[in-house]
């Protein structure tokens, strides 16, 4: 009986990488196994209010007595901590990081590890992948009902890395009514569909005023997706101390209606 063929150095390196990737996925899966529903908040371009939607959505769910985690995966430009006015970083318990809580929401963000808030984070894809994996493996998430994930905008390597790593249950697409924002949102939806992932629905942000109305709903109808609701432009979003949903009954009503529609879509998406 002949002995097994000896692997070449290249084959050994590939096999080692496969084992490493498998082990990473196993640890990530273990870290996230206590989370109920993982929801990606995503947009085709920056500046449409994705982070504003993600933070207010998380706070609204927390006010409904839900256990909520908010994961800021926009590695290049992390803004969740600024919106929520979090100044204290995560605590440490052994090798695990305990995310701080603000307005009832547990938060983890790359911003906690920046020396200066205004420094530029210039990373290529593999570094982003490693950072996200490290966050997922080292954070003690507990057992939240929902994890809201604020994704990087666009359709390039950064959002692709998040989608492949987190195994999200579905996505919320954020757009303004403006035709260019709608076009970019359509591109992001097509990217999700190419990966055979689920879209819970579309939200139209900054509705009314100079941007007009109706672009988000028209997009949802064209792409055969649920329309979760619209969020009007209001002066309360300029408040620097609290999320706008805590400052305005009208804004709270908008986000409450969106969360109820979102919950319906989550239930409908389950087998």
C-alpha cells in the first residue's frame, strides 16, 4: 500500500488558511448564538441618514422593553458613538469586552479605539475583515432580542466583508427621495440579492422639503419589497444630546410604526 502523497508548501498553506477560516467562523458563530435577530441597516451611498436611522431604530426597540445591541460596522467612519454621545468605552472581563449601554442600547464601535475622533482610518479589505472578526469574537453580547448593524455604505469590499461575516437575517435599505440616492439604493439591493440574502424593506429618510417625497416607496414597489415607512425632515435631528426619537413625539411615532412593520416582516421571513 502506497503512502499518502506529501503536500506541497503551497497546498499546506492553503489547507492552513482553510482551517484558520473555519476556526474563525466557529468562534464568530459561538459569539453570536445568543442573538435573536441580526438586522443590517444599509445604504447605497453615504449621507442619506443610515446611522441616524440605525440609532433611533435601536433606541425605539429598547423603549419597547427589548434587549438591543447596536454594532457600528462602518469601520472607516464610525459615527454611532457621536450620535448617542457615548464617552465611555467598553469594560473588560478577562478576554471579553463588555459593551457600554446608552439609552438602553448596548453599543460596540471602532470609534472606541481611535485616539482622535477626527483621524482617518485608511484600511484595506483584509484589515477590515480582521477588525470585524476581532470585535465579534471578543465582545460579550449577551442575549439581545435584536442586533442592529450599521453597515458601511456602497457596494465595495467593506460592506461585502460585513455581509459575509455576520450572517445577517435581513437588511433595511435607507434612501432619501432624491433620484440619485434611489439609484444607489437600488444597486445595494441588487448586491444583497446576488448574495441570496433577505431584505426586510425600504425606509425613506429626509422625506419632504427640498428632497421631495415618494422615492423610497417607488423603489420598494419597483423592487417588489415592503415599504417600512418614511421619516420626515425635522429640526429635532439637530439636537446634540439625545436621539431625535426621544425628543419628539412625532418622530417617535414614525419609528414606532417602522418597528412594528419591521417585526411583521421578520416574522414573515421565517420558515
